[in-house]
C-alpha cells in the first residue's frame, strides 16, 4: 500500500508558522508567504499538502480560505485542509475553495451528528481529526477536553468515516518520534485509514510508521522538514 507524506503548512496571521504542542504562545514563524512554502514542497515532489488554518482553529473564524485557494492554484497538489470547520457552510466553502479533503476536529467532537451529515454530503472528502493527550481527546485548538479516543473511533467509523488523522499532542512539534504503540491501538479500533501526525523527526521514524499497522498509510510532517532533518526529495 502506498504511504503518503503530507508536508504541513500551518497558517496564522497570514504567515507560515509552527507551534509546539499546539500552544499559541510557542510560535515560530518560518515564512511570511505560505503560498511560497507550499510551492516549494510541491517542487520537491509532494503528492499532498496538509494546510492548517490556525486562526480558525483558535477562534472559529475562517480567515485564511483565500490563502488555501491560492495554494491549490499555485501548486496543483491536492490539499487536505484543517482548522475551524464549525458548520456545513464552512465545510462546503472549504471544498469550493479547492480542498480535496477536509479534516473535521472540534465540530466532530462537540456535535457528532454533524459528521454523519458531512459524510452524506461529501463522502471521502471528509476526514475526522482526533487529537489526543493520552486517550483524552482535545478540541478548540487543544484547549478543551472532549471525550475518549477509542469511543470516538468506534462512533465515527459506524458513521462511515473512511479516514482519521491521529495526532499525539505530547509529540507534536517535539521531534521526539511518533507514538507507535498508541497509533497501532487506534488503527486496531477502526476499519478506516489512519494518517499519523506528531513527533516525526527522521527517515527512520517514517520507516517505522510504514510498518506500524496496515491501516496507517500516511504521515503529516512539519517541524522535521522546516528544521532540515530531511527533505521530500
């Protein structure tokens, strides 16, 4: 099965940034032009891009959709968009602006019935993001607890979700390696595909993820690329 790398471009205040464990106070600005960053990843051979609207994730206002549309137009690479989808209109707009897949986070956890409606409307363009501290899920930019990881995997699988994006918050932005054990447990709990996020620091980590579980078929990579640990080439 192909294993897909998703270079991450996190957008806040119109700039490409990285946070450590989701803390807005621990921000590093990597570039004032997220489109240029995305174009560089595409030139290096990216097959997908993972674009996060951090402004929307924190305050619910989708301020960066035009930037996401510009990234789609500039790169021609499929975009997986995440951050701040709080309504069906937000989801529809994200797809209309060019996202090939939209990751539902807070809305999925706080109003699970929305997921069923989203899947009915957009099918496999919908993924659910499960961001966990241990097995406790976090919502609203990782500022609020919102249920159990395994309960959510079971519930959303029954609703027809075909992809989960699993983030181990304790590893995010830490370059400390992925949590392979928890990832495997999560993949065991669903029949859907799983994209891993958090902790990737080396090519060895990517090799380990490829072997982690048959349903783990991709990884989001952020800080390791920006820090020059390896490149997409």
